[in-house]
């Protein structure tokens, strides 16, 4: 083990050490503000060390992890999402739990798990990262002390996520039995005819498990309930970090193991993708709860993103797939965090449930113009309207799909987006309607740090939509200079 | 290689698959949340058995290491799960998973 290896995982090490420090700090002095500030600092320091870790060289350590530009880009995104979650959770939690300090440790462990997944190049690290992330999320979902919905959401997520993990593990065992390796790069072809059945059954189970985690149709049933029941800041974290981590790992796995060269696996993923795009958008039309609308919208977006995955097989050029995935997920992170940031801000002093009914958002343009503007930009971006980040992301996806000649998927993307515009615009339209009579939600003041956080996110969504060059250059630079 | 595993690989995998399906059926059919968690545990152990058998096929320690990973993961998951079960029984006055099904579109 060389010195360079330690440097390349420095962000992960800082996060782990920070976690221990936070544990000690809480043991000696319970203070919500102190815990929040230290978590914020730990996350910022870990983020600042990412360029340092890349400069240390991309090395495959013990065949377990591979620290490269691709993986560290996602690590940076997860840290950003964690910072946003910390900032918007502060006042929100203050109202809902008597001791909030442990929540920040859970954010740190969940982020660490996601960052491990982003660099995993071995089944052991993949499952370890995934479980560190998932187990932290169970506790984060049911953190508020009152109310039954968070608990219901946590129970559902616990059981379904457990089933998904075991399905993946069984698939991994079958692949290992057939190929004799647990490392992505050494996953050779099965050794003999009998092993062939094990191998493809294993790959199938692995993909089904991942589809569960990504809430793809037909494994999507848990998503709306978990999104609705979880506290709004946590929902934003699940929607971004948990999905992003699984996608980052899935693309790396697909590129390194070449699993998509099998026609039936590629066909299965295409069917899942088309199903997710259409079903996700159609079911969102029926909802009146904004968290559930965003849940179905996320199902559709994950379906769109599968196009980037299928480009790997269609083009035999992982670079395009990587670039598309990185740009799309960066955009998706910004707009989803902005949307859930606004929901959390409006829910700070809501009693039992979050401010999540569409009717609650009537007249928001007059009572909270900044929040309404941010939510509008986030929602328009999710719909893929030009001059927003979402348009650039969708354009990337479309261009990649055209190059790979994935026509059926592109038609589904167009139809899905067309359906989507209806329910996205309905949210914007509701905010312009005259205010409802009681107006209880509006009365409260929104804390400054929340306004600034969501304001920056909303501005970034528009800014990168108008001028995406810096982001695209960053992504290309990371892929080009630090390889994969 | 056969000295490491005198039982044919398929037999172990059939047993592991049977355990896995038993656990999955339990998760789907049982209504008491404690039994759901126990069924999940059965599924986890089915994966562990499959890994040990696969490791024995290649005469590598990797399969057994993965099994120890699975044990640790299962323990961590159960620790959090039991906390959730305690809260469930307190807030819903029941361990029936159907009682915790209030969210609908």
C-alpha cells in the first residue's frame, strides 16, 4: 500500500474521522447549533479535499475501489446535497425532535456510504456502501418524534430495501459462483455451460435489486409512500443522493463488466426504462400531493437516465454515457434539492404533516415570492423547459440517444416529457391562483439560511441552463484528465 | 477443486434458492412485522450460504468473507429495525403491518 492511496481516499477518511469527532462532541455537549455547524464544516472540508484526492492519482486500491474523476465528481455532488440537507434541516428538525444531534451523524454516514458506492469497483464495496447508505436512511426517515406517517414510510422502506439488497446479494453469489471473481473488472465470462445459467440468472437478480433501489417500474410501488411519509429535507436527500449513488455504481458496473452486451439484459432494461417514463408520468397526473407528484416525477427521470446507461452498449463508447450521466445527475440534483428545499421551508412550522397538498401552495407568488420563484424554476427545469438546467440535461440525453440510435426510448422520452408538462405546469399555475382563505401556512417567517440555500439552488438551475459551459467543461476535464 | 466441496454445487444452490424463496414468501405473506423481519433474515442467510458455496467452488476465502459481511450487515439492519418496531408498537398499538398503511393517493 503506497502513500498515494491514502491521499486518494482522503475525503472518505475525513468524513469518517469527522463522524467520530461529532460523536465525541455530542457526548460532551448537546447543542443543535454546534452539531449542525460541525457537520457543515466536516462536509465542506471533505469537499475541498476532492481536488487533492484526484491529484494523488487514480489507482485501483486492493481491487476494491477506483478513485477517478467520474467517481469523485459524484462524491462532490453527494457532499453538496448533504450540505444543502444540513442547512434546510436545521430549523425544520428544531420543531420536530427533542434531540436533533444524531440526525447529523446519520447524514454523514449516509453520505459516506454514497461516496463509497461512487468509487466501488468490487461487489464487497458496492454492497457495503449501499447498506451504510440505506441503514442510515431508515433512521433518518423516522426521525421526527410525532406522527405516524414517517414511521410507516420507514417500515416500508426498511422491508423493501431489505428485499432489494438480498436479491442483489443472491445475484452476486451466483455471478461469483459462475465467474470466480467479485471484482467488476475481472468479472470474466462464465467458465462453462452450466455456469452460464448461474451467470445470467445472477446478472438478472442484480439488476432487479438495483431497479428496486432506483424505484423503476414495476418495482416502484414504495416510492410515493416513502416520499410522502419522510420529512421533506430527508425526501430531498433520498431523491438525490440515494438514487445518484446507485446510478453512479450501476454505470461503472455496466462499463467494467460489459453486462449490457447481452441482448436480453439490454432489452429488459429498455422495457423497464420505457415503462418508468410512461407510467411515472401518467400516475403523477392523478396526484394532488406535491411530494407524491415529485415521487412519480423521479420515477420518470430515473427512466430517462437509463438511456445514458443503454448508450454504453449501443455505442461501445463509455465516454458519452459518462458525460451524459454526470451532466444529467448534476442538473437533477440541483432542481430536486431546490424543490424539496422550498417544501421544507414552507413546512417548518407545519404541525403533523408537511405542507404538501397542492391547495396549500395557492397564492405563494404573493406571500413568498422568492420561494415561489425557486419552486417555479425547479419545476420548469424538471419539465425540461429551455433556459433551465433540465433542458440542457435532457438535450444531452437526447443527443446521446440519437447517436446510439435508441429510437423507441427517445419516443418514450418525448411522450413522457409531453405528459409531464401538464402536471409540472399545474404546480406553477396553482401558485399564481388567489390565496386560500385560511392562509395559515403563509403566516410564518422563513429563516434566512433556508432562503439563501434555496435561492442559490434556484439561481444555479437557471444559470447553468443559460450558460452550461463551466459545468460541461468541468465534467469533460474530470473524465479526460483523470480517466476512469 | 473437488476436495474443497464434496457436495455438488447445484445441491447447495437449490437449498439456498429454497431458503431464499421461503424468506420471500414470508415477507409477502406475513402480517406481523416481527415475522417479516425474521423472513428477511432467512433471505440474508440464503445469500450467505450461496456465497460460501461459491467460494468453496473456487477454493477462495472471498465467499466466506462476504458471508461475514452479510452477518454484519444483517446485525446492523436488525438493530435499526427493532428500534422502528418499538416505535411502531408504541404509535400504532399494533405490530400488524396493515395497520401502518395509511398513505394512499
